[in-house]
C-alpha cells in the first residue's frame, strides 16, 4: 500500500455534519469513502464485506466496545486505523487505542489541512508494524521448526541406536527422498515413532512408511 495512492476508506462517525466535512476533505485528497457507519460494532465483518484500505473512526474518545472491535479487526484482518478524538485523551486511553491497532491517534478531529500528513503517517506506521509482526512470526516459526527437528532427532537416535549426526543425516535424507521440508518430515517422523512406541512396535521401519 502506497500512502499516495487513492485509498478506499471506511468511515465510522455518528455525527452527519462532521462526517460530511471529513468526506469532503478526503475526496479533496483523492480518497473514496466507500461506506459510513455510525459505530464500530461488527467492524471485522464490515471490513470483510467492503474491503477498505483504511478505517477512520471519528468520535469523542475510544469506548470499550470500539477498542474491542478494533482489536478484533487487528487480529483477523489488519488495516491502517486512524482514530480522530474530539476530546483530548489521557496517556492510558491513547495506549489502549494503540494496543488495539490504531496507526494514528489524532486529537481535535480530522482537520482538512492535516488529512494528507495523517494518512501518510498512518500508512507508514501500519506497514512498519506489519513488517515487524511478520518478522516475529517467521522467527517463532523457525524456532518451532528447530524444536521439532531436535525432538525428531532424539527419537531417531533412540529408535535406531545411532548418534546425533547419523540421526540428522537420516532425517534429512528421508525429507529429500519425499520432497518434504525438513520440519515437515520431522513432524511426520515424530507422529510415526510416537505411535510406534505406543504400539510397542519397536522393530518397525518408520522411514519407509513416512511417505
């Protein structure tokens, strides 16, 4: 998402006059308000239906229901969220909004002259956060794969009465023979050897069965 692109925006505002001014300011910058809603209830379903690029919420301050709806959206279908508060928020309120997924928290409403900079900032902040989240997910996945491979090696060492190097070589060769990722084959070997142990079938050859 490029911040200078024309964005499709879902606007949440229960004040028709204020919403009209916001829509006008957004259109002036080349953006499209595809739908306006009075509150954030069912926000995730609304985003799934309308597929906006950004959500703008304009209200006095984030109430509990709004925070919960933003948090659910951020978990299941993250989008840049701009929250425009009519009343100054305390530090705790702002932190709660950011934890719920707000990319930009704006005091005193969305002023026309600030629309471009606010949207640019929200998009940049969102993309930065998503990149960090993706990196963290990849790191966690890699650590989990490592744990699975280590466990599979340990089971192979006991089952085949071999050392660690031989167990790893056997696991890797089996993965290559079946065109599988090492971690995927490790999980399959763990399942097979666990079942083998449970059935007391110590003389089975799991690697011929892994495919």
